[in-house]
């Protein structure tokens, strides 16, 4: 058996364990302090006769207290990036993507299998810094200091810059057009974006569809409430630039 096959087998086994594993994880907050919490929702237990204001308040608390599960698999991902030593001032863009596992294209069979998604990245020689699974788990695939091959031929909509891999962090959200992100994914995405913004001077929060060249080459992220994502981030980082460019093949953006 080839070494690469052995590594992939171990990786896929580890991911399977992660998907069903403990809900307590270690991450760091905006100040660099280690966080060890159990995932929870403050909205749990709200009585049916609660007022709209109480429900909204509970949701707000749940959003801010959300700490996602995570798994660092950077040591197993040996493709789809180049080593670099990017510093704080080198990164000012966050790009949000979507992906799913193609089981059989001819038969139009697709699913959300994490191992299948990762294999597709490997086969295509691409990757992203993070991938968010359907249960909200954040997989760290490429170290942020390295340049991941996630954006391809790309440019900021204002025309100020091209080929954005070198100045961006890429986040893949497992979803399809017919099955958009889950609530857990929305919360983990919001948490991750704000975590990145706390560590870098992020100026742009964009979708893959916003930056792909030529315009219309990409139409992801699919089924995503982009307005929700942007409003949540702008509430804390009001100066960040976002776009709402319509996408022909994605009804979400019409």
C-alpha cells in the first residue's frame, strides 16, 4: 500500500471519529486565551409563551456564546497550498465558499460526506484554510500563514487587486443549492469570521461568486443567507466591506 493511501486512510478514520466525538474542544478567544467550553444554546428552555423580545434576546445570547467543535487536520493535508509566512498585515480578505461530495455525477447523486469532500480537494489539488461540516464542526485544513489554493483566478469587485489567494483566508461550508447551511453552520461561520477578524485587519468579507473571474464563473456559497452573515459580522466590525452581487445561477442572490 502506498504511503499516501495510508495517510488518507488514517485521516478519514480520524475525521469519522471527530464527527461523532466529544462536544468539548479547545480554542482561543480574541485575546489568545484558551477556551474550553461545551457547546450550548442559551435559547434552550425558552417557554412557548415567551414574548418575541425574550426569544430574540435568547437567540442573541446563544449566538455570542457559541463555541464550535473543531479539529486540526493540517498535518494530514499535504496538497492544495504553498508554504509561506504571512503576517497580520498580509491578510485582509475572508472568502466564503460551498462544497459537497459528488457521489455519481451522471446519476446526479450527491451527499455531505466529509471524507468525500476532502478527497475531492486532494484530487483537484486545491484546499481552503477551513471547512465547516453540517454539524458545525470547524476543520482546520491549512495553517493561516500558508497560502491555500481556494480562490483561483479572482479579483476584488472594486478592481483594486487580482489573484487573491495570497491575501485571503478561505472558508468552505458544506452545503448545496437545495440544502443550504444548517443553523450550526451559520453559528460556526459567524464565530470563525469574527475570530479571524480579531486577529487580522480584515477589510473585505466576500463570497466566491463575488470575486471569481470572469464574473459568473462561480456561484457559491449555495443556499446561504448572505445578508444574515454580513449583518452579524458588521454589528461588530462595521467597517468591513461586503458585496451583494447577483448571481445568475443562484436564486439566493437574485
